[in-house]
C-alpha cells in the first residue's frame, strides 16, 4: 500500500454532516482502491452511519479520528481559529500539515476553512494569497474555472497574476491541456477599460509568458466556453458566483409558476419535467466543488449543502490533486518565474 | 402646451438606429398627449421611417434635428467626446443642457454616453459621481434596482453612500414608496465581511437616516425581493449584470438542447414553448432600461439591442423623470443632508 493516498474528511462541517460524508466516503472507497480515508468527527455518529450502510465493523481503508468539537456555519473565522482547535475541521487540516493525510475535504464554514488552512498550512513560496477556484458550465457542455471566489476581498494586480498562474497550472494538470486559455474578468474588453488593479494584472500577464493569457473577458462571456480560466478579485468572484446561484433558483421558481398557471400547462409541465430537470442540473453551479489554491497542502471545499454525489466528487478531486502533487507543481512554476525574473 | 414635456431621442445610437427609435417615438406620442419629441439623426432616414409608418408629413409633436455624425459602439469615450461634437448622441444631450429638451434617451455606446453626459451636464451639487441604475426581476414578480452598473470602476465609500441616496430618491419618487429598503451588496451579511470601501459605506449609512438602510445583502439574495435598492461599485455591478445576462442566454440554449434530443421531447418542447417563453421573458434583464443618476439633467440609456417596446419604455421613463423633476429631488435631498451635517 505504499502508493495509497490518504484523505482526511471533516465529517461535521456544513449543513450536511455525517449523513452525507459517511455514505460519500464509502462510495469513494469503492471507486478507488488506492484511497484511504480518515473520518474526523463524532465517533458514535460515524459508526452509526457505517452500520446503517452495512459496515458494522468499519472498512479496512477507513479510520476514525474522534472529536466532538464542531465549527458551526455562524462561527467567525477568528473564533474558529482561536477557540476551535479540536474541531473536526481543524484536525482534518492538521492531519495534512502533519503529512498524515495528503489532502482534506470539508463542507464547512468557508471563512473558517480559509482562515484555519491559511494559518496551519501557510501559502506556497511566491504566493502571497490563496484563492478559491470552482467551475461554471459553458455552452459546449464543458467547464470554465473561475478564481478567486471569495478568499480575498482586496486583491492587488500581483495577486491576480498569481491567481492566473495557479489556475493555469491546475487546469493544465487536471485536464491535460498544454496551454489553458486564461482571461481577466473586466467591464469591457478594450485596453482602456477596468480599474487600476485589473489594468496592472493585464500588464503583468502581457509581459510574461507564464500563462496563455488571452486578455479581458466580460461577464456575459463567462459561459461562452471561449476561455478555460477566468481570474478576478474575490469580491467580484463571490458576488458573481452567488448571483448566478440566485438566478438559477429564480429560473426554477419561474418555471414552476409558468407550468402551474392552469390545468393544461400543469400536464405539459409534468411531461416536460425530465427535460427541465436536465437544464437545471446543467446550470447548477453548486454541484461543483471548490478548491483552495496556493497553500502548502490540499484543501477541498464541498458545498455547504452538498449531496453525497457532490461530496464524492470533492473526495475524488482531493485524491487526484494529491496524486498529481498540485501544490508542488504550483510551487515549481512560481519558482521558475521568480528565477527568470519574470515576477517583481 | 405649457405643460408639455420634450424629450430628445438619439436616433442613430446602438445596434438599433432609426428602425427601432422612430416606431418607438410614434408609439410614445400616441400614448402620451403631453409628450413632444425631438428626433436627432439623419433626416432622410427618419423621414423614410415616418413614411413607412403612415406619417409622410411627420407628426405635430415631433421635430427632426438633422445630423449625420454617429457615435459608433467601437468609439472610445474620449474619442466620442472630443471628435464627435455633432453626433446625434451629443446633440441630444446638448438639447437637455440648453433646456430645449427636459430629458434625452439613447441606445448608444454606454461609455460615450456617460462621458458626454458627464462633460455636458455635470453632476449635481453634493454628488461626486453619477451612476447607472437598472432593474432586475424578483421572486414576487416585482423589481429590484441595482446601481452602479458600470459608470465607475473605483468607487469610494462616499460614492456608495451617494448612490444609496440617489437610488432611494428614484424609487420613492417613481414607486410612491415612502421608505424603499436599501442594501449594500457584499460577500457576506456579517459585520466583519467585505472590503474597506463597503465597510466604510456601511458605517456612513448606519449613522445617517438619509435612507432606509437594512444592511448587507449577498449575491444570491439579489432576486429575493427583500430589498428595493442594491448599491455596489460599478465594476461589481457591471460584472453582475452581464453575468446574469450571459446566464439567461445559457438557460435558453440548454432549454433548446434539452427539448431537441429526441422526437418525443421535441413535441413536448413545442407544447411547453409558451410557458418557457414566459419564463425567459420574466428573466430578461435586458428588457429593462438603465438611467444615469446624479447629473444636472435626465439621461436614459436604452439597451444597445433594444426592441421597440423597450425603447418606448425608456421614453416613458424619461418623460416621467422629467415630470417628477428627478434631478431636483436628488439635489434637494443632498442639500438637506449637507445642511444637517450628515455628510462629510
């Protein structure tokens, strides 16, 4: 088992808890023979779930790390960091820092996850700030990756440049793309458009050959499939992500209302349901998990209201990031750029 | 005709031109007996349209101001401002400045419209920057108004405060609301969340009773109907607006694909079409026109690819803003706040 990959799971985080994380863990173990999991959380609750799933004696590649402390969704990052040193979230991250686990996954409080990860793992050399990256759907059925989605709220041009490099390394590694197309999110595509931060990042990306930079992109082109990675400040990215989530919910609401209006439309609504469900499924950005990039360790963020399938997918992404040694790849790329004097 | 309201229309702006503006002008004149219109643009083209609409001799409440110069969608704001002093857009705005028209409407280049309006009309006393405001749909079927949608890309806390006052005055005037609920768009609703600019604006709004400020709102709550006015920096607002436009197009694309997949679903698709069209119509933020707030004059922005109905609606908004004397109302509110020392 020398080539096995160990992933620590925060079983108590988010709105989901053990009822989602434990079934997801079992599914992931079935899918990947090289996977070992450490379930961090309330032992009795975890064992109860395992029993219900037909594993009264547990699983050979699964161990439990008991703790009762939980970071709640209402905890401030500072409170979680200072007062919850025995929380399931903190222990899962500590296991990565101690090299006991190669990666960790949590569906918990994003702010707390960011703060604890940053404090425990630190950022990679050459990276000033970590960023949250996640995927959005496109016309062609592919995905476009957007970062930062809210790890920061006051990025500089240099930060955006680093985000571009990290996003590019992630996509080229995961999707075997030699030169993922990277764009900066802006209010227009002309040179004169944008704030000083975006203009400065544009300048840094143009003078560097670190990424395949194709220029600015506007909000309405996010889903066009014309780029692979879109870079923006975390404030903009967070509002964009959440606005899109809100709009998808509005679409679902309007659909329900439209088909409810009279008897005939109700019948059509029932017939159309499978197709409409497919549309909503394709749109649902919340299906896609986030990753924290730029840390000396792998931290995956599953959505706070994630279902089993999406938590399994987060575990698989964690496994794959560990297999590909993603942090080392980012570190090497940054070291290379720093050596060649391509970064100030 | 002492109580008539004159509105100047830029007939050559946007992708639409005379083919949309002239029919819209005729419709608006039919709907409002007190409306007078000045059509600014290529005389022969305008007259050709009037002929086609059954008005070979024009209309008693419509006059034409001939010009052949056009601000194109590719013109930079600086180029439009300096080199296009005889453009239909510039003349329409000049007519407002000269008090010949009480308001103007253009579907042209937003950047140029902003720059020329700002230069010709200037901002109101107490207002440092103007802002673009437009409406988004909500769950209840009502509207929520978001500003700034891109007039600025680097707002300060004071600017956001002024936007809040302007948005509040607009909605209370137009919708007869005594205390429209105003919120700041942020990455979280807790006090500690956000960048310095948003936190500063939150402080200013909390200590003032100028608007009915209810606190922060996140992106996924934009469409909830829980607020009437949402304030943000123009960079964030522009990306949000355009992302939503892009997502609506993606919804339409996915719907078409879902119902195209096989014979049976095609039939259901045909039956479901009226309901789905209703959904898309309700979602379509591009139906809603924008207004430039904070200027010593009324400038309405119709969408660049607007249809006749939406241009009519822009003319009606312009007429109503003039009737209500919106700039004066904003000026009075600001003067009142400045007097009472509620603004620095």
